[in-house]
C-alpha cells in the first residue's frame, strides 16, 4: 500500500493548474479577452508580425482542409510560390488552433494561441517540474511548488515581450517543456517509446520555431553528456556498462547513447530537407551575420520587468543608454522567479546540478558571439561564437532566444525553493502559494493594459469571386515590413505578387518583370533596348503572368498615389472600382498574345550617347526572361543588336536546361538572330561572355553592349 507521501496525485491538480493559468492569462492579456474576434495584442513593430502570424494560422488551415502541402504555398510570390518549411509557419500552432480557425476565422484563432501560450506554457512546465520534483515528498506541496514554477516560466517578462512583439512563433513557448520532460524521462529511464517521444518533441519544437528547435537540438546533446556523467558521489547511478578505450570511468556510455537517440531520429526525419539546404546554401535562409544581432547583455537577465506600468519605462531607458539601438533585448527572467530560484539552488543545486549546468550554458549562449557586461564589450567570445558560422545557424540573428531554456531551468529551481517555503508554512501553504502566484503576476508578468491593434479589411475583399489569376497589390511589399496584403489574402484567397515572410526568397519576376517593376519603384525607362517596350511590354507581361487586377491601397501609398495613377494610365489600365481605401484596375489581356522578353540580373544601367544611341552593357553573365503566354510551344525569333567591348568575344547562350551554344561577336556592331522554340510560360535565356575591366574602373566588368533585343 502506498504511503500518503508517495501516492499518485488525483486528477484535480491538473484541473487546478489549468484553471489558475487560464485566470492569470486572462488578467495579463487584458483587455484582449473583450476583443478576441477583432483585435490583437501588438506594440508598433508587432503590428506587422502579428498579421503574418494570422496568415500562418489561416494558411495552415486552408492547406490542410484543401489537401495541399502546408509547407508550400502558391499564394505568395506569384507565380513561383514559396517553400515555407524554413519560414515562420509555426505548423504545430496552426494545427492546435485548427478548429477555431475553421469555425471563427484566423484572427480569433491567433488570439487563442496567444492565450494558450500562457495556459499551456504554464501547464506543460507544471508537468515537467512535477516530474523533476517527484521525489521531494508529499505530493500536495509538490503540486503547489510545480504550480508556482509553471507560472515563473509562463509569465516571465521574456514571454510577455514576445506577446507584445506579436511574434507568434517565439511567443509559443509551450512546446519546450514537453521536450524537456520527454528527454529527462528518457535519460533517467531509457526506453524506446521515450526515445521516440523525445525525438517527436524535438521536431515539434523546431516546427514551432527554428530558433527554439536549434537550441533544443543543441541542449539535447548537452543533456545526453550531462546525464551520462556519473560522479562518485552519485551513488544512485548505475555503474558504467561499457568499458571502451578512451572512455572515462565516470561516463555512463549507455545513457549517452540513449540521450543521442532523439538527435539521430531528428536527423533521419530531417535528412531530405537538410540535404536540400546543403545544395541551396544560403539562398533560401540567407546569411544574417551582417545584420544586427539580438544578444543578451549579462545584466539583462536580472533586470526588472521592462514592460511594467510602474518601472518599465525607467528600466527600458537604463538599458537603451547602455545599448543604443539594440533590438529585442528583453530577456528578463523575472525578479520573483530569480529570488525563488536562488533559494532553490542553495537547497538543491548539488542534487540537481545537471539542470543548473544546462541553465548556465543556455544563458551563456544567449550572450551571443561576444560578451557584454553593462554595455561594455569585454572582448571575450561567447560560446555562441563556436556555432555562428555553421550552415543554417548563420541565418539566425537572435541568439538571445536561447534564454528560454535558462528560463525553464530557473522555473525548476524556483519550484524547488517554493517547495521548501511551503513546507515551512505547513497549513498556510495554500495561502503562501497564492501570494507567490500573485507576486509573479504583479511584478514579473504584467505589462498593464496591453496595447491592442486592429487592421481594417477593404470592402471589396469581402466579396471577391473565386481566384482565376493573381493580384498585384500596390505598394508592392517585396518582403518589406508590412503584412497588410497577407491579412487581406485571408479573405480574398487570391495569389499575390510579393509577400512578407521571415526570410526573403529569390524572386526575380518581382524585381525585373515589366509592369511589376515600374509599379514597385515608380520609375520608367520609356526607351529601353527591348522591343516590344513600354508600355505594351508592361501591360502584356501582367497578362502573361495571369495578373487580373492591380490594386492600389491609398493609405499605404501616400504621396506616390498621383504618380502611380499616371503610370497605370500610360499602361492602358482603367479603374473599375474605387473607395476610400482601394482602387481596382483590371489588367486587360491582349487579343493576340505574343512572346515577350525582359531583362533579368546581370545588366548594367541604360546608357546614352550625345547622338541619341542607347545601350546596356552585359558583364560576365546576364539573364533574359522569355515569356510564352500561350498554352503550346511557340517558335520565336530573338534578334540581338550588339557589339563586343574592345575585342571580339564569344557569346555563350543557353535556353533553360537545353545545351548551350556559342556565337562569335565582333568589335563592330552586328546583329545575331536566335531561332528558339519557347515552351508555355516563363523560360530563362542565360548569356555569358568573358568580361574585362575598362581603364580606370577596376571594379566594373564589361563584355558586350546590347543596343537592341527584338522578340518576334
């Protein structure tokens, strides 16, 4: 028969935890609960990221209910679409909110996920901490201590900052405690089901956000090593089962191998994606090492809540004097949590030294590649410097997000400290636990009345017909920090040119295609080397890319609106609808679609002579985009009017994936005609020629000058 101290707790602690965290979540997010279907929590930067998060939630539901791959969307960056796997899709969050998204819409679903980040973040941390403290005695006190530890984790200033920044993927902190629970259980009682659970949890954390996924992957390896270390004082540990050359006697090899199993599972599942990433290099993810890095100053962990309505302004001013212009710097662990955790470390640091080591390591990683103390760059490299240049990692510029693992270990020791205080209080334990929860809420968790934001929805988007092409919204945000077009797409469902995501993809049509290019920049080259040229080329290119409407968004366009109206008038587009927010311009289709060409990367600026001649120089390589707007292959003649720089050169041309061919180009101006068969849609003609630097311009590369490119 079990003693009261070791008896299995009933169901009510779980109900109590969920109830407490729900009530606390409703308090700290006030007044959001009054506007769940209308507004979101967002500071000024968060007004952009918040609606990206709403789009992610909507797209996940749309893809899953229409049988599409949620990791690939044809609705952004038309016509090429977008691979979302390495983006901020947050698939687990979208799946979690799926019923609400389908029944009430993506905005209420997003708000539910924000509330669940507190509720489930606290509850899953509660489960994890209760597991860690399971051998500390009477379960009722352990339950109250775990309840306090879960609040330390879920209502930390770091978490509230992510909610205010409206970054759903990093505000969703609930998956990390599940990974920690599964991994700790595996290391302490190795079994294949636990290894599988730990590996799945590792994948879920990564699919929620690759920041936490990367950090959890590294922490899993560290945990395997820490739990495999068996000091002589650890009498409860089993002896080393394998005696291999070079293996220290204190290393339990079987535990190490079991601990590495989730990592092996992760790599096995991720292998196709990782191989693809190796092939594309930094093309998809980019290299963020040259961007501003969000690191943690050593003092930033210990600062009071920077969003508190009483002292938050003073704390923010203090830190910004130390680091002017630094962004996303709030990694505060919470004063109540820190105080309880210090007490817990004093009482149980020796027995739980592995969790302490993990928390210290994570904090050190959060410091970034260089260690700053009170604004002073010590010149000492942080451990993050060891991994910052690795493929995949170098696309990350938020090492301070590593603090979430430290926060989880702080919650463990805070619970241990609270457990000791509750034991001293005896009958007053429930009252003391209530006071500690109130202190966490009032000191660390609150940001006062949180700011709410609402983005209007233009009326035409509420009643758009089924998509039969794409929209070109203006201003054209090519990954510019504006998510308005994504918000509108959750209602109209039409593919759009451009889009806003976490990592900008290669998107050549958005930067070079006629019509799109002019409506993005407001600039026109009316006498370029292409024939047909402006404005016919712009108008017909829109039709070739199945763009049915150009849509002006007046408030975002500002002073550019009159100039852009003149441009679409030149292009022959007439408005079909106008109100205070938007103007719609149908893009007409030509009566007789014809092949078109436009210039891609590798071309110099348009140059002119006093006699009126004009040309563009090609460097070592250049691209010409060819469009066949019909549904069948079409013979096309491409005439090149060109001359070589200083000496004769060979021009190598390749149409798409076909075999290359070479044409000799003389120093004197000449014409060359290419007879091509264009498949339907877009094909790239790749040109290359040996280039030289002109006298006095060593950085410039010239090969051929093109005076004209005619498509017939």
